[in-house]
């Protein structure tokens, strides 16, 4: 595939989640406190954006971002614009966690656009199901190349290196194809201030999905595991070592 330069139409799927780094837990219930927690682009979505933009920068083409969310999701699209995405859509109509519904809604929009590659994260930090890539691949009828840590497009095909438990595998497929990326694929860029300013002025298309969005999935509880820890500080190292050794031995029994 070396030496081939073809402009690609790339769709990148963006996921917006609550910023879990700023989330606290209610000590009485174990439930997360979500009030006042800001939203952010999920980390693997940033990896997907970076991968798509790098392909565009090398071969030419266009990157279109799609996010399934609400009016507040426009902030995520603006950030994607600043990273190099050319066009963006916010699809409204569903706030649940059912990947089957999400796949149906996203696939409807994807089918309305020209594309050679659809790139997304292999999972998201809010649910960790990892089900969306496979469901989208099945609905769209295109090959799925998962857990990619490198992407090498050609004229009518794409080659990816995917990470596995004990080794890496190299896969190739015809285009169009759907590619889910792993965190190791790249380091997402930090856009300069000028790009952020320009992104704020770009148009974002907000649409209501026409797909029926009834869901059979309901989250009953979402609790943090209880952790009982005792903090002990030893001012003198020599006196603390025997106690630490004793605690370790007891824990290993």
C-alpha cells in the first residue's frame, strides 16, 4: 500500500461522557454524585478523532464527526473541530445506555453520508461494554477491524495492526470498513488557541433521530465498591518496618 495517495471520506463517532475524574461518590449510598459534573469527550473518542485527522492530513479527504447526544453535545463537536474534524452532526433523541439503540440511530445517519472508513473507540469509559463496533458493523454490512493500534489505508483496502492478549495481528479489508481503535494508536493532539477560536465559529448540524428509541435496558444501580482502609503514618522508618511486614504477611495468608 506504499505510495498510494487517495482522498478518503472518514466518519468518526464521538462519545461524550461525564468527567469521571471530577465525580464524587455519596458515602451513604455508594452512588455517584452527577450533579454539577461537566461533560467531556471520552478518551478513546479523542484517539479516534486523532487517527481520522492524521489520515486526512496524509492522504487528503474529509472527516465528519457524529455524536449521539443532546444540544449540550455541540461543545464536544467544537472540540473535535479544533482537532481537525471538518463537519459535525449532533443526533438527538435518546439518553439511554442501550448499544443496540445507539447503533441503529448512528447507522441511519452514517448511511446518509459518503464514507470509506468509520472510526470509533473500541469501548467507552462509562459502560465498557465494547458492543457498539460489532453492532454497527452488522447493521452497515461492512467489515470490522477492531482494537487497532495502527491504520494504513490503500486505494480500495485498509490494513490495521490490532492488539491482542499475547501478540499483535495484522488484518486487511476492502473499503468501506469500520475500525475501532485502542488507546495505544496515538496521542491525541492539544489544539492551539487559534484553532479553538475558529472551531467556535463553525456550523454544527443538530438533528432529531427518526428511529424509534425505546430501550429494554435499565440501570438499576451504579455503586462504587466499598473500600475500608486504615491510614497509619510512621514518623520513624525503623519502627514502622516491622508493622508493615506484619500487615503484608497477614494479607498474604
